[in-house]
C-alpha cells in the first residue's frame, strides 16, 4: 500500500512513474534496446508503473513497452525497488519487437553493408581501370560514393519507419563521422593485436567485428535517432 501511495504522489508531478530495480543489468538492457528504439530511456520490464493517473501491474495492466517506445509521455520518474519483473512485461516487449519488425531491420542493415562493399569495389574498378583515374583518387571517390548510397538506403529503406527531428544533412554528416571512426577502430585494433603477436588475419577479423559493432550501435541509436517510430 505504501508503494501505491508513493506512485500516486509522484503521478501528481509526472506522466509516467516506473517501479524497478535500477541496477547495472537494467541499464545494460536499456543500452541494448536503444539500438532498436533510440528514444527509449527507461526499463520496459518494470513490473509496476503509474501512467495518466492509473497504476498498472497490480490489479490491471497494459503494455509498458509500447508506451515507452511511442513516447506517449512528457515527464517520467523511477522508484528504485527490488521488485522482480513479470512474464507479462517480457511478453509485451516481444510483441513490440515483432510489431516494429526489429529482426527485419537488422537484416536490412547488414544487407545494406554488403551492398556498400560491392558498390565500393565496382566504382573503384570503373574509375581506376576503365576511366584511368589515379588509384588513390579512385579509391577515395569509390568510398564516398558507397557511403552516400548506403546512407540513402539506411535513411529511406532500413529506418524508413522512423520520424526524425534532425535534418537529413545532419544525419549524413554524422553517418560519415561514424564510418570514419569505424575505420580507425578497425585499423587500431589490428595494429594493437598484430603488435602483440596475433596472426594478422585474426587481428583484422577482430578489428572488423569491433568496427561493425560500433557502426551498428551508433548508426541505430544516434545517427538515425528518432523520438518515436511509426509502425508500418
């Protein structure tokens, strides 16, 4: 009863009041989910929450993940409690993941990455071998062309269900920066591991993995950030 009273008291100031154990595991979960839902700030597995004057998770319930992903609130507060999550919350989260076709987004993202590699190689051959442009100029030009095309694929295909608050030019600049940093991560990882005596192929593979994880997270959670997403 004391918990309900505390929730109701907080709902006088906040649209949404969540009750969950705010520990490192919870923060890691939110960090991972932000890859797919950039605007997510709170734990969708909170077993009890207050929303628009009602308390859910005790006598009645509704889909918390949907509220958080849709951004259907302006202000929120967390009451840290050791109370455990429930099966309903996990089921609701899976429903939202399916509604937003998260796995399809992952498939489209990596398909775009593969397309980017092929585009890079094709334009490099065209510029260098056919048009006889110097190799370095051809390579840089091919890389830039592949970056622009993959950006457009991400913007209009992979993340087509997102509604943005930042301009397309900001996203394009951030996308360039992300990929350039990915190259540094790849090369830096290779250099460190190779100097430690690790086989060059393994060192390069690890570098590619780290760079890919960086690109995937930053691209999803920050470059193509959106306050809410449309379900198509």
